[in-house]
C-alpha cells in the first residue's frame, strides 16, 4: 500500500498495487473478482445509506505490465498512518 495525493483535489488516498509476477491465472481472476465484489457492496451500501466496508474509488488493471492498481480512502489508526504504508 502506498499513500498518494490527488493532483486535482490534493486529497490523500491509499493506493494498493498488486503484482501478477508470482500469481497464477486463478489468483489474478480472484483479484479481479475482489473489485467486482467491492463495487457491488458499494452499490448496496449506497442504496441502503449504511456503510460497513471500505470504498474502492478507482482501479486499473495493466495486464501487459503485470499489475493491478486500486485506490481506496486513506484509513488512519491510532493517530498515525496504517502500518505498511509508504
């Protein structure tokens, strides 16, 4: 996970980069299914007005370069950034 800033809004987001280097086709399909699932959950939460999961703002798959990018809201814990952020 990386901490990134939007050049348009100056808001801070979390960027998850998933490399396909060591993943087989089943794992890659699982990552893409995760995106579909997060999008469906967001639609249901939007319809109900209740939020229980993290929101996926945007994503991009770069099959030719072997990675997937996902943009989430930045979640902070204990007055600091979540462990593992760069």
